[in-house]
C-alpha cells in the first residue's frame, strides 16, 4: 500500500476519507502517533525539535528498510 497524504478535502462518511483515500482508522492512529511524539518533545523540553524529528525519521526509515 502506498501512503497518501492529506489534501485538506476530508470526509468522514464510510470507512475511508474521500480526499486522501486513507481509512479513518489509519488517520486516527496517525494523529495519535503524532501527538505522542509532540508530547515526548514537550516532556524533554527540546529547544531543537526539528533536529529530533529529522533524526527519528532517519532511524525509522533505516529500520523499515531492514524489514524489506
């Protein structure tokens, strides 16, 4: 499955958003994931959250590539 980003044409009917095509469950889970990362950044009181996000993004991609 290919990721489809939000295009700001959200719908709540059915099981999938008609704007991006993602399931409403995927959207909900993604929002929870983002909130968890934001909460972690706030707990750590990072002055440079962009560097943290870039680093974990790189780490996540490396782990995903190892799965292939």
